[in-house]
């Protein structure tokens, strides 16, 4: 049985509980045993208990979100120790991306994340599908991670791999390039559009909440398009429409127009799907002359913020 450790922010506890439910079959089958800090009993030394459980684990799940990255304890203590164990081959660290965040530049950014391609759990239309992918990845990892074998009294314990690797030691640099097919690209494009739509809707609501003189409108025009409007003192000061698909410009990307009415033969910016051989990303054409986005692929959050920056700019000039 493999010991599994959850490293997470308590603000993400609800998602951790859901993930643990999806790992229940692995525990029933004796594949893993899991531990997290909510199992610390009253009177126990908090730091010492966590350190001991982390040290004895063979799979460490980093439940990644902005909350995780901002937590000093998660980042500086648990993650640092986890990566040390990953480097010396005594454990496997798996980043589990719960919410979109800037995790690629973190120390674990080169590790293979789950769900597939590091698409955040919260970005899946059906989160149970995301958790099922994670559970499958944990099952596969459990077949390969080091486990402690019992030795007769008087002999030294040594760590062997379930896969019986004759070398024992291995590199953590096992990431390889791959090709993404059209289905993956189209699915990523659709997911990215939905993320941008939610991003705009939430940002509009927050903008009007913070500024009483500002009113906003968000309107779904179709399954593949929406429009947004900002009014200052009742006067419309900014509008846009965003869409993907169709026969006009932007059919292979997500188009932005500074008009609230969609005109598919006219746009002011477009974002297309690209990849670096490891992950799918979004790249603007660079038709809007501000910032430094032309040569820099963006995450879904980065793309949404890029379009929002164009949209809200008239109120900031």
C-alpha cells in the first residue's frame, strides 16, 4: 500500500473532500492510504505530525490554486520538502490544478500536472470527470512509486520500486513533447471561450458593485458568443462582443470586436490556440497596441484578462 499526502490550502477544503471521495475505491482496494492535516488529533504537535506524515509518504498531491501559492506553510514547508523527496526518488509529486493560477512558473511547473494538460478542475463543465482523471493518474502513479519493503531483523531496509527498476535512482526530468490533435485544440478553444465568458460576467458584476455610478450588462447572444456593456452615469462608455466559430474572421480562434453587435466579418483582435509541445495555450494576433502580448502565449486566465483590459481601457484613460 502506498502512502498518499494531501498538501492543500484550507480554503480549498471542499474540493479536497470531493477528491478524497473519488480516491475511495483506491483505498478500498488497498492501493493507497491517504492523510491530510484534518486528521491531526487534539494535543498532537502540528508541525511535527505533518513533517512525519510527509516524510513517510510516497505520493504527494499538491492541490494547486491561488490560495495554495499564497500560503507560506504550503509553499515554503510542504511543497519544498515534497520536491526534495521527488528529486531523491523517495516520492512522486503530482500537481493537481484546482483553479486557474500562475502555476507554470512555480518550482513544480515542469512536472506533469493533472487533470489532463493542467486544465483546472473548476474549468471542467463536469467536475466529476476531472476528479475521475485525477484518480486514474494516482492509480497509475501508485504502480511506479517507491515503497518501503520489510526486511528480516538485523538487515537494513532499502527502497525498491514496484516496477523493480534495477537502477533504483531515476531522473525527475521525464517530461517529453507531444502532438495535440484537432479534437484537443477545438475542445481547449471552447473551454477557453467559456472561461472568458464567465470571467467577463464576474468582472462586470464586481465593477458595478465597487462603483455605484457604474452599471453593466452581460448578454449571451448564442452558445458561441456574448456581448458586454459598461455605462457611466447612464451613458454607454464601452461595449464589446466576443465569439468563436462560424465562417467569418476568427473562426479558428476567439474574436473580439469593439461593437456590442457581432459582425463576423470585422474584428479588433483574435486569439488562437498554440502549443509548446507540452501544453495548449492562447496567443493574440497583437492587433491592439498596448502591453507586450504579441509574442507571449497566454493561459486562459491571461487571455481573459487581456480582453478585459481592452474592454475596460476607456474608463482608465
